[in-house]
C-alpha cells in the first residue's frame, strides 16, 4: 500500500505503511474497510487504485497480492 501527499497527515505511520511490503488487511476487506482502519475522515475525497486501475467500487474486496494506492482527490483548473 502507498499513501501519497496530504493523506499522510491523517496516518501517523504512513511512511512505515508505504515502505512495508505485504501490509496485512483482514480477509475480504474492502477499500472502505481499509480507509476506516486508517482513520481517514469520512468526507475526505480519496482516489484509490487497485493494481493500477481506478477503483470505482469502494466496497470491492481486496485479494491477496493486490496493490492499493491512495491519493488525495484534487480539483483545479
């Protein structure tokens, strides 16, 4: 798992999580479960990628070996 940019401020051990390979989540955990476990505010807009693909369903279960990347959703023009 990788946690990027301003999201790191919400996770005290984000550097350790990002460096560590094989961070364990519960069997069948969803992206939403991971976000809650990391204590991100519920209203925070986060872009999640599973194995490099945009995750449109945050209720989707992660599988063994999946790579999860978390970015803050930004807007601008």
